[in-house]
C-alpha cells in the first residue's frame, strides 16, 4: 500500500481541521496515512485523528510557515519577521521529520506551509489552499511555491481565480458531516429571534462588530445571541457588565456537539470584518438554517441575498442592524432561506461530493 504524509499546521478543530479529518477518512481506505501535527496545545485535532483506525501521527515542536493570508500576520508586523526567523531555524529539522516518513505522496494542508514544494523533490505533492489571499508582495513567493506542486486544491472558485496558477488546479468544496445525533437543545423555544454566532470573542470574526450592530438595532430586545467558540473570560465579564440590561447574550464557549446549537437557532450570523472562509454557511445549510454575512466577494459565491441567506454592506454596523430589524418577526422568509441553504449544501457540500472529488484528485498520483 502506498504511503501518504499529510502536514497539518494547527492543533485546533477549525475549518481546516474538519476538512483534514474528512480527507483522512477518505485516504485511509486506499493509502497508508501518516499525519504530522504541531505539538502542544490546542490538541483538539489530535484527539479526533486518533479515533480513525489505520493512521499514524508524529509531532513537530514547531511547523515552519509563511503566515500571509487574510486574518494572519501582515508584512508590516514585527511578529511576522520573528515568525519567519524561527521558521528558517526550524526548517531543516522539520524537513528531516517529513523525509523520515518516506511518503509516496505529500499533502500540505495549508497555503502557509506551501514552501514544502521546494523539498522532497522525488515524491508527488499536493497543496490544499484553505486561506483567503491577502494582497501583498509576498504572494510572488507563495505563487512560486504553489506552481511547484503537482496539483493545487482550492475550496472555492473565488480563491482559485485569485492566484492564476500554471499548475494543475482542482476545486473541492468543504464538506459537512456530523457523527452526533441531530437533537435540538431544547423542546420549548422562547419568543426571541435567536442568532447563533461561532466566532467567540475574536475581533476578526466580528465579535465587537456584532455587539455594536445589535446596539444600533431598534428591536434588539427581541434578539438573543448565542456565542460559541473560544471566549476570553475578561472580555466576557466586561461585556456582561456593560450590556447586561441592553442585550440578550449567552456565552457558551467551545463545545463538542455543535449541531444542537444550530438546530436551536433561527439563523446563523457570520459577521467577519476581513475576508474569511465561510464554513459556517455550509454547516448552517446542513441544519436547514439561513445565514447572515457581509457582502465580501468570496462569500457572495455561496450566499444569494433573500434566497439562502441575507447580506449586508461589509464594515457597516448600520447595514447589519437593518437586516436584523427586517428579520425579527418574519419567520416565513427566514425558514424559506434556511431550506434553500440546505439545497445548496446538497448540491456541493455532502460527504459523497467530497469522496468523489478526492478520488478524482488522487487518480494517477
């Protein structure tokens, strides 16, 4: 059986981690799979991978990377150059770790580790680009690295067109699948319009933008916001103190069973303040829920305003507040869009779609 080594850059169970799990489940049927993960915390993805039979895992103290993408470092940040120096120092040891696995195929699960195309020249190499491009001079180097892969995989048409690569390009949309039973959180719903937000207290994912938008909403007393994801306790305490009489906020934090919160909401809000990958759009569709997103070009590829979700003018709290005001009490349109979002999930993001496209990708490698 041929060997495939997969390099994964982050230990948390984010969108890239969920896609990794789905792909490994497909790979392990025909390949001997070895995954390289970063050591230390968070280690969520490590625990999930260990549930999959037939794979092996090794750990790198530090995975060298070039973190230029929307939501990452910028070239004006001193931390970016500190990270580059550390990456350069650790590069030789990391390459030795990869070479030790003796793969027939190397899969790099992130744009930021695409520099590995310069190494292991005698094996087939595939890069999954899961980040949205950041306009920077560094793209010259990243494009050079990507063009040295045998195949490059994108998760949206928007992202694939941004790079204009000369190598073989594939499109494999994110797939959504859940093992847990789909059971609602509660049997009796309140009369509030309940929104689900999965970004924790992250600035980039829109936590503060969302709060300001809710404050500007005339009917905010009729809206309840449930917050999942990593929560800074100090921020939580401060927000609860300031807004306890003005906003209905429920901080849940990180959870293992996300489905029950999707099922228990009226709609999902994805208020990112920078261009970002929109996995919650597809997860909402799986659960027959509509989504509310800013009108970034990459998100408009998946959300048609008034059809399977609702868009607002990016960066405008007033625009989002008006969307909230238009949805409160209009359950029929919200349900209509939720059902259309489920249809989109069926058209592009099911497990079977992932298996079919991964099989096509791996053909002749």
